[in-house]
């Protein structure tokens, strides 16, 4: 048995349309009812004033007082009362004696009978009005005394029936209903137009679906590790998730602020302010390497920009280590090639019977390699940096550059604290050496000098070269990602020194460059503070 499907909840626009239509109908109906009641009260008041005026006019007429004095007042007053009834547009005029016995009435059969209604106030000399049901039905009537020489000689009542008042209101009610209907129709049309637009903007979804979408949106926004940034048409932050705040290093109050005022690096700010899409651009902040993608939102005009941010700091560090390992591999391959050549030379000398010369040649090569190793290890016994310097020495020799460790270098094993990871040291010193070798290559007596020593307060890494040096006007630009005075290679240039500065900044260190090298080239110097290890607590293990 197939269960009947439940009706889909009405869309938000449909719900609003129904609510607004009902609200407009209630307001219009209430206004119409209030207007009808107000008009009826005004009509009854107007009828009472008209009846009072007619009754007072009759009571003040000398002809009426004269007729009352006659033996048969009805003979003179009845025609007069009927004529006034027609001319004054009232429903009845009744003239009676002070006791309430009628002298006139529209129905002659009622003449001589007692007036139905209140007469006591009029007998006391006061004019009053009331609504009373008499022989002609409910009516609004006025009763006033007729005086002659200060004595009440009769009473006059003039009135308009309630049915007559209702007939007068009928035209007004018809017009009122027409206006109310027109207002309801106009409100319904306006509501439909507004809700049709709302329906397009909400994609005809109901409130439950919109609420669910908002919950999913918020959950996804905060769960994604990648940074998401949305800018409006004025390049102000319209939306940013937790990942974006973390990657850009901004606070909670960033929404609504211009990108130019966030204090981001100039290249990154320029990329975010660009109207062109950016695809997988690498940008550096103080402590991170970010891959930035931007996509403008346009509909005939610039409406905003969607920005995604990915953190590739660890990936870039691993790539740097991989490049170092590749350098080591190439150096080992080169040394293996050279060793094979030297071995062939030794073998050939032995085959030629020149054993003593073979021994001298082999011994000299061993002494040269051992001297190089002893020089590096004696100056820098920290294993990671020693291995890096040995590999870079062979790699530099391959490019015709001599790499030497200065006599001022002294860096013992175990001296560096644990919060200064070997990965960052490899990033700093490896990129500085690569940059120096690249600058010194092709110069006369091409040489790179490395100085590494540690004091009680800081670690100093200094690299000098015999290259052309650095223009003082470019002293700050050389550390920006993408800056290079040489043509870009397949992988791009200008990233190494930027990574060095980033690593130095991460450890609260400094990176400087000067052109004061004794060999005429540039001097790059990194100073990293060393925090002393905490002393062991008294009684602790030694």
C-alpha cells in the first residue's frame, strides 16, 4: 500500500504572501468596520440635530400656539404637521398636549392616543433627544415644549426612523466597500510582486530549507581548514571563516573593513585588490606560505571577489629539504664520478709500473677530502649544518665556486636549543648559500664564505660572496617574494630569500644585507635569539 506523500511546505515567499494578504484583509476590514460605525454614529447625530431643529421651529411658531388655543387643535395642526414633515425631510412630526395626547400623527388612527416615548424632560421645559421604538418603528426623535406666556401649553416631537438613517448610509457603505476592495486588491498585487521577487532570491525555498541551508553553511564554513574570504564590490571583507582568520593573522572584527587596512604584505594585498582572477599564486606572510586563488563575482559590474587560501608552509619546507637532498645526491653523483676517474688514474699508473706515483696521487686526494671534512666539522660540529655545508661545498665546486667556512665559525653539537628546529636552519643557511653561489658564479676567484657561531644570547649565520653585490636601493626588495635581478627559471625566482626572512621572523630574529663584503659582494646575516634552557628544579634529576 502506497502511503500518501505529505504536501511540501509552502515556500517562504508563499508563506509571506499568505500572511500579508490576511494582514491586509484584516486591516481593510477593520478600517471599513470602524468607518461604518463612525459614519453611523455621525448620521444618528446629524438626524438628532435635524429633528431638534425641526421640533424647535414648530414649537416657536406663533401659528402653532394660536392653533393650540382653539377648541380643535387637530384641525389646524394636522395639515401643518404633514406639510412640515414633507418639507423638512423628517419621517414624522407629532404635536401633543402637555399630557402626551397626540393632536397630529402621520397615521390619523393614532391621533388622540398617548405619545409613545419619554416626555418628562420636555414637560419640565427642556428639549432632549432619544432613540425610541414607536408606532413607526425605531427612530431618533427630539421632544421640545411649546410655551405661551411662560406656560407649557403643548409638546412637539420630530423624528427620523432608523431605517431612513440606514438608507442614507447605504450609499456611503457601498462607496466604502468599493474603496476597501480596491485597497485589498492593490495590496494583494503589491504583495504578489514583492514576493515574486523574494521567491527568485530564495529560489522558492521554504523557511525550513533556508534554515537548514544556513546551518549547513555555517558548519561547512567553520569546518574547512582552508581559508575562505569574500569581498564586496568595495573590496571590504563581507565574510571570512576561521581558517581565513588564522592564515591571514587577523582578528574577529575584520568583517566590514577594507582589505587595504588589514596590514597584510603588499603583494598579497595587491592580489586581493586585483580585478583579475588569480590562480595558485604563492604569497608569503610573516609566518606562512599561502597559495591564493581569487575569482571575481560579476554581473555586468564588479560585485565582489571570492578568495581561497591554502597553507603550504610545511609543503614548502619539505620541498626545500627535498631540494637540499637533491643537491646532496648530485654532489655524491659528482664525487662518485670524480672518484671513478681518480681510481682509473691510480689503476693506470699501477699498470704502467709507476706504483709510487699512484700511491702519492691517491694519498693526496684522500688528504684533500679529509682536510675539507676536518675543516667543516672542526668549525661546525652540529651534525645537520655540517652535513649541509659538506653537500653545498661539493655542489658549489660543481658550479666553479669555492665554498669555505671562516675561521671565526664555532658551533658545537648540542648547543642549539630544541625550539630551533633543524628544518628552519636548513631553510635559512641553505637558501643563503644557494643565493650566494648563484651570485658569485662567473666572477673572478668565485668564492662563498660561511660564518656560523653562537654566543650566549644569539646564533649568527653570515654568508658572503664575490658577486656584484646588492644595490642599496634594493636592500628591502630582495626579501620580497618574486624579486630577482636574474631571469626567471622554470620554477620561478625570488622565493629563497623570502623564505629565509619568514623563518627568521618566525623565531623573532633579524635578516640584514649589506654591500660591505671584503670580496666586493653582498653580506647576508641572520641573527636568531637563543633562549637559555630552564634550570633544573632543586632536588630534580641530574
